[in-house]
C-alpha cells in the first residue's frame, strides 16, 4: 500500500456523496437516496474493479480519510470534476489519504477516471 500526501486528494473525505449523474445539485450531480452511506468510521474506501468504481454512488463526511484500491491490471485516476482532486492509482495498488477540509465544496460532484472516461460516479460533500 502507498500513503500519499493528501495534497493531491485534499478534501476527498470532506463529506462527499457519490451518485451517478448530472443535474441540479451543487457541483453538477444529482443527489440520489440509493447512494451508499459511508459516513460511519474514520475512513471510507472506493474500490476499482473491472474498470468500474465501487461504489459509484456514495455519501461521506468531511472528517473521513479515503482509501482508493485499484484491483485492475491498469492504472486509473480518481478525478473530481471542477476540483483539484486528481489522484493516480497505479495498477494493483492502494492510495490512502487523510481528510483535509476546504478543498471540495459541500454538494454533489461527478467523478471519473481520466484514463478511462467511461468510468464515472458521483460524490456529494455533506
């Protein structure tokens, strides 16, 4: 596992909800009650498997750290549209980061992989 300075991922764990789609919510996404609630605990995990994020729709808190696990044999990124969040996750590796407030505004935001743009999801900051 690899521990990254949270400079690149600052705010990922700021209280985000990921739900697929774009719409009226702040940040361009649409709040979705079927999103996975990951607000308990000190960290939350997003796993990349078979060129897909899991979960692709989630809710998190500002105070949580994040773990991004890449189970694929290809590199991926976790990029939140309209923010400075753009983290490369090498094939077969895990990137861990600590929570930092003030980087992602509260609301719903779309995320994707820059290397594979069909990989998408939505995350809402609470």
